[in-house]
C-alpha cells in the first residue's frame, strides 16, 4: 500500500554501527524502523505482528538468527524476512533456509541494495494482498489516493488519519487496543502522548460524519476501538 500506509521495519542486528547506518538509510526513505540487538528481544518485537518486513542477522546473542527465523515462521509471522549472513553461512545452510527466508544478503553489502530488496518484497506482497481498496459497511478506503468514500462522496485523509483508518478497516469488527495503535502508528520508542489515538479518532469521526456514513468508530471502555455498522 504505497500511499500513506505505514511501512514499518524491524531490524534485528547486533552490530550497532551497521544497525545505525541502516536506520539512517531507511528513515531517509520514510520507513519507520525499530531495532533489536539480540534474538530474544527481536522475537518479542516480531511476534507483535506490526511489521511489514523483518531484516534478520544470522548471528545474534540469546537466540541466533536461524533459530529465530524458525520461531517466526512457526508463529505464523508471514511478512517478508531478509536474512543477512556471511557467504560461508549461506552456503552451509542454503537448503534448510530456502523454505523460510524470502531473500538473502551477504556481508559486506551496500545499504541501498538492502533498501531495494525490501521495497521489492513489500511491493510483491502488497500486490498479492491488496486491490487498492479496503472496505467495511458503507466505507471504502482507497489505498492508492488516501481518500475515504461513502455513497459517492470522498474526503482526503491526513497521514495519521489514513494510517488509523487503514488499521481499523484491516481489523474490522475486532477491538484494537490503545497500546496496539500506539505501537503501530507511532512505534515502540516514540514519545507520543498516550491520548494521541483519542485525538485522531475524533478527527476521523468528524470526517465520517461529513460523509453521512452509518459506519461508526466505537470506543469500548477499558479495551480500545472497533468499527461497527
């Protein structure tokens, strides 16, 4: 989903200098990137299910990259995963890895090459998973233009509004907690205010009202938000 959608990456890499360089490369291209420097923390982050792609080093403390890859696939984490390893490691493990990782990159490599591969994998997955629209009730969100429409009327959404609306529509009739919203929209390490979700939900409700939509954003006390029609 190219327009306005959240492209959030998880980088699991124990070499801090490489990690910092890769984060700078991705941030310049408007990817939101969370980092983990050991396999245990990386596994916890990945199992949250908020990432569009995962970059995984093969050698990590606590849980090594190859074990982590197996845990992720067994945990039904089906987003693209790129494995980073030495040439010798890949040759030794190629057969067992081929069914798990979506792509491989050997050290040393150019950050721009990794960026190119991430883009390719996300676009390929998006082409499979999306037809440029997400809908529920009388609402249709155009993921190519960022417009929400209802009964022939359209309104353009701002960046965060779009991200929240997309999140609600992709989880229609499910309750999404404030914690899940904060993690997905603002990230683990962001210092966003806890009530940001309430503010942007208010913005969305006003726009749905302008469209005279019968679809409502419901606040479930003590739990979170859901769509109802």
